[in-house]
């Protein structure tokens, strides 16, 4: 499914989110610490599911990430994507920022409305099933769905710092570690916003050490778990 078509599909699903969802899922959420290969895991997982099970279902598995969710929420609210981005990064406005912005922008929507729309977009696509959601608080938003599996990718900070510094061409490892920890905090705050701090709604089913396991091994284990739980046949 093309990106433009996927975004429009997410918007259409959002508009129908008030309708009952009797058998939601299956949905897989992937959370990851900064420096772990979340995108590669999501892509390979979807490719493998479609390769191994395409003859058993007319519907393809797909994965969605920050860009598609951000654009769908922006389109649903008639906002520029940049107006959604700060919320997607778990940033918060001060009360004065909020008041000034409401007078200065014709696009103004409160943080609460934006976050509510982001939640509805994610929730509605999860209800449709056969989807892998990368980040964006997916674990907290879909935890109550019986056909959901929640995966976390983690690794030692030093290992992640080496990967990120190489990718972003940062020479100072301490600077890289500080950057990584700030992104980790943002992602945790985003999950906490939807699920509550230190609650069962932000706990994962499986955590993988990305330093010691290959992407292929992680994907194979996830698929085996899906088979055991009867998400796929």
C-alpha cells in the first residue's frame, strides 16, 4: 500500500472509530530504545508474514510508524504536519505558549485534542488487524486488545552509543549517550501519557537484546510467538 493511500486509509479509519470493533487485531507493537533497529525489525516482520501466510489470507500485513500516524492525524484535524510533530516528540507547551498560539494561529488545536486524535488513529488501525505499529505509544493504546503482542527492543547504552555516533557522525560518545537518553525519556513519556506511569498498560510481552540477537532471530521468535497465540495459522 502506497504511503499516500495508507495515510488516507488511516484517516478514513479514524472517522469510523466510533463504530464497534468486535474482534480487534491481530496487532503487534514494537517499542525500542534509541539505537535499536526498530524499523528493520518491523519491515522484515511484515515481509516474512506476507511471504509465509499470503496464501492463507487475502489481506496483507503492513507496518506504520511516526510519519504515517503524524500525517494522518494532521489530515484529520486539518493541520500542517509540523503542528503535530511536537506532540509526537512528547514535547509540551507552557500555558502561556498555548494561549499565545491559540491567538496567533488559525490552525490552533490544543495538546489534548491532538493527542486524542493520535490515539484514535492508532486505535482504529489496530482494530482493522494485521498491522505492526512502530513506537508512538502503541503498547499503551492497544494493550487491552486480546489479539495484541507487545515487543520491546533494548541494548546496553554503550553499544547503542557506538551505533548512533557512527550513523550520525558524532565523535563525542558522552554527547551521544546524553542524546540517546533524552530520546529514550521522550518515548517513555509518550507511552506514559496514554497508559499511565508505571502501570500494566506500558509493560511489554517480550524484550529482546538487540546487541546479542540478529534481526532475523528476533523476527523468527516473534512469528513463533504469534503462532503459539493463534494470531496466525
